[in-house]
């Protein structure tokens, strides 16, 4: 973990809310709120709406504020016998994603890798450019959490401009980037500068939570094994009870697949980009009816391998270990266990083959 | 809200200009009402001009999708009009349409559409005067109701809290009893496999999270030891039966009483035969969602139903298999109080409540995947020629999707609540399904467990109620 604690403060809960109140003036602030009993990221209009806790996560990740569930890439309408084309709106407000868990912040970096490497996606890039991320470290792990097994950390700073760390009393606020510094400038009057002993809290939390997460680490060399064992019959067994819905992909902080559709009536329309998931049969079905991933087993394998394989040596896993897909899967599929089981099976098959 | 639909969004129903004229879409039968409207024209009758007609071959062709599309595209009201009962050019199309409309109408009412917007009429080719009167009356009603409220997540709305529901639930089973049930279940499964009476037993195994089970497919007697039982056996395993029959000649499935209705419907709808199935009914302690007993369990006894082939209790296993034609599945539901509460609220509040629920929908289709009765190989939401339901993951498409899915299950849904359990957005699909079940029962009577009975919306009676029909 990079140590860039050049400026950090200790804030009381009141100071935190006052700061958040100030941020609402010039920014669009998105934070966890409770809606009908579900914790979700929503745009907030008052600092009291935000649910900033020392542990627990929203039902799904905040990725929809960078990569919306659906968005128009262009629009058109017919008037007076001609067609008028409209470009998509450019985000005007600066957006702050507030109270993002460390795993989710890392998930946003995984999205960046897809949308900003090579040919940049201009709509995503514009939105990303005007977004600041304030993450919240965790003081406890949920049952499904496994960030430490995939190279993440409950106090990780990847993807964060600022980080809030829960202390026994109040919060430790760490400024991590220049963009983050802009958010605190002018607000620090009356704040207590953090001391080196406050910094110890980070390693304490990391140790405590690593112990809570009992799962053994997913090893980086397993990616190769998974790729080599692509045709392993083990997948039949592993995905036998998969129901083929898209919960896993839609709640995932790093899943980035989308579909294009034309949404139109006789007078106007738009080219609409919407989330899609590799677990749907329709995702790969050709116009001819042929489907290169014809079975749910092949589709589930695709999802697992896209998270844990199909990567260059120096690239991280695309799974950030938030565990949402494990907790919310209607059939109880567990991606981390599936990786372990697949690797074991592939190794055994290899050993049998060598005999 | 996407731009293609932006024209539809209106404000609240508060201030409407004096000269405001509603948009009304009329879905009319070619053989009667269309000609009746023609008659009104040739007779030079005057009536309001705000109605756009869509000519159908028969009201039997009328689909709720058409009505939803009309609302999405800016209609403030919809009128469906066809031949009088007994006069259908296709003998019975209008009678099927009458049932479909009745149930759709009650759902639209429940989710907050003012019923002054939704009308059904019998107008024959000779009834030009009736057509003019129907259009005049309908226009006046829709004007009263005002512009359709927008399909959008109500921002800055505090929401409403539904009354809490309580109930005793099934008899508590202590650890020793649950252990005994597990032993008996494993033994029953093992005997079935050993005797070759089933190729696979679909049951519950231990999951990777605490308090979680996963569906398992047991084919070897030695593996029967992995079968679990307890509060965490949530899935309705009937969902897996049809695909398992592709692999095995006969399938055994572990079932709670709430799972049986779905099995019965699958047989009724020709998806499997009773003799392809061995149902192992197990005494249920009630399932937990989180730390609480699930809503569907609050009024359930947990006793295994005698139509099961095997009944497993803490005391032992016995073969049962009561004749299903005499069996009823009486499942009182304490959540009816929540439905009644919602129905006591004004339409605008209900509309906001459901728009917010539907607004959260991610279109992950977990509801569809987990539902034992959503077995279509190609779902209406995936058809795009024409595309009835917007693919944009937002309202109004989200509303249409949830409404249509519920309607496709009306009269078929057995209330296992799997859709509501798996919904990551906690949309109260259970209330919608239950509301429809109550309405179907009230209008057309109860469908029991007998696979020989027809489900309500593929059936009709000449004397079906039609109190709202003009």
C-alpha cells in the first residue's frame, strides 16, 4: 500500500457532516442513502441523507454514476422532413462519489482500464474527468467479503482521491491526490491534524479484517491454469445450479459489458447503451441463431475467467472481492470458491493425463 | 428517463389548463367497433376528437403490452372496444379479452393508474350512437383524471412504510428434530436412488456463506449425506426439474409445501408428467430471510402436503401420494394487510410507491430466472420486432417489464415468492403476485393443485363478470 499521508486530519462526525454540507454547494454529491430499506448510491441534497458507516456496503456498486445502466450515445428527431442529430449531454457539474468502499473504488479503476485504455470512450472519459472519489475504509468485514483474497485491502486507496478511515471516535481523513486536496481546501479550519499514531489505525484495521476474511488468497499463477484448463469438464459441475440471470454482473463493481439498442418511435429516437451480462444467453447469440456460448456452463466460465484470467502478467484481477455476487446469487454460486475448485480439478485432470 | 420518452413526462395532476384535451388510444375490433365508429361518422354524429383508433382483428388480439405502450407514448387514457359476448367473429376472442382486461385493470389500479383512464366497451357495427356516447363518456372521465403522471422515480419523496405483518409461522423444530428430519430425508433420497426410482435427487446442500444453502444434484447414494434441511432451504427447486428431465428419466425433488403449486402448474401446462417426478415433501420450519421468518411462512403450518410421493417428518418417512384432484393448497397470507393498506392510499401515492420500486429494477431478470413458471425459451422482453418493452434500464421500460411479468403469471403463480426473494432491488413482487392471485380467485374461483384444472386466463365463461364494461 502506498503511503502518501502528507496531509490527514481527524474529524468528528459533526465536522464530517459540515464538510459534506459545504461540498453540496458546488458539486453533485452521490452517497449511500437508504431507500425502502435498501442501501443505494443516490444523489443527495442534504448532508443528513448520507449513510456513512464504518462497515457494510450498498446493495450494488456506484459504477452506474460513471457507466450508467442506460445512456443515450446520440439522439435524433425528424422535423420538417429533415433529421436533427444531437450529441449526448456533457456533464456540467463536478461529481463527488462519497462514502465509496475501498473495493468499489478499486472497481472504478477496473472500469477505467476498459473504457480509457486504447481508444477512449469519450462519454465515460468526460464523466470520469469531473468525478472525485471519497472512499470509506472498513472497520469490519461482511460474511461475503473477500478483498484480501484478491489483492485488495479494506483500507486500500486504489481509485480514491480522499479516504475516510473509521476511528473509535470520529474519522481520519486522508488526502491522497491533488483533486482530493481541492475538496478540503478552505474547509480545514478547526480540524485537528492527524498524528502518526492515528496512522497506525490503518495497519490495525487491515490486520483485523484480513483475519475476519477466512478465505485463502487466489494465487496470481492460477490465471494461467484456468486458461489452460478452459475445456475442463469441472465447469459442468460448478455451474450446474446457475440460473442464468444477471445479478452477479449488475451488482459487480467491475463488470463493464453493455448492449446497444435503438429506442425510438416515429418521431424521435436514440442509440441507447445499456448494461448487459455474459451470463445471459442473448449476450452472445448471433443473428443466425448460433450461440458460441451455448450453455450456461460456458457462460458462467466466461464470467469467472474474465475476472480471474484473460489478463497480462502485470495486470490485477478484475474481481475486487466485494462479494456482492456471492451474497446476492439466487442459487448461491460463489465465484471465489469456483476458482479454487476449478483450479483443483484442472490440476487433477492434468495429473491424471500425465499418468 | 430517456429522450425518446421525454415527451411523455408531464408534471403532477395539479394544474391543468381549461382547454386541455386528453390523448386517448382506442383499440378496436375490426368487425364491430371499428365499423360502429364508421357508422357514427356516416350518421354525422358529433363526439370528441381526441381518440386515436388502432384497428385489431379482434379484441382477443389486445395485449396489455399495447395499453402500456400507449401510456408510455403519451396517452392519458385507453379504450378497448369489441363485439358483444356471443357475437365474436372468432367465437370466443372477446371472452378471453374480457378476462385478460379484468385482471390487467386490477393490476393497473393497484400500481396507481386511475381507473378513469382505462375503459372497455362492447360496441357493435350497428351501434354508431353507442360509439359516440362511449367516446364522449370516456373522454370526460379521462379529462377528470387529468394528464397521466410521469413514469419516473419520484425524487425527494419520503416514501411510505407498509404495516408490519406478524404471524406464528410453522411449528418450531428444535435441533434434534431437524437432525432427525435430515437423517430421514437422506435415507429417503438414498432409497430412491438405490431402487432406481429416480436418476437424480434435487435437494439443498451447504452453501459457502453462513446461513446459506445451494441447490445440489445428487446421483449417488453415498452423496445423499450432503442433503441439508433447515431455515435456509430457500430456493424453489421446481425451477430445476424441467431441465433435469433432459438428462434423467425420472427426477426426485425435495419440496416445501410452498413449492408444490409450481410443480402442479408445470404439470398442468404440459412441461412435465406427474410420473416423471418423485416429490419428497419435508416438514418445514419456515425459511428465513436474514434473521426473520419469510412473509410467506407467517401463516403456514409447515406440514408437508399429502400429494407428495414421500412425506418426511422428524418421526420418519412414509409414502403418501394423495390424489391431487381433491387436494387444495390453502395458503392464507398475512401480507394481505399490506395489500389492503396500499389499496387504501390515493392513486398518486400508489403510483409513486411503485414507480420508485420499479425505478430500482436493474433488469437482471433474476425474478424470471428463479421463477419455476417462467420457462419460455424466448421471453417477450427479448423480442424486438416489434419491441414492446424498452431495453433501457429505467422507467418506463422497467414498469412495463414488471407489470407484464406479473400478468404472465396471473392465475398461474403459486406464491412461492422466489422472484421477490432474489430481487437485488427488493421490489415487492410478492405483493403484486398476491394481489393478482386474490383478484383471479375473487373473479374466477380458486385453482387448486389438480393439474387437470385450467388456469384462469386461458379459460373463460360466457357469464364472467363485466360490471365495469360500457
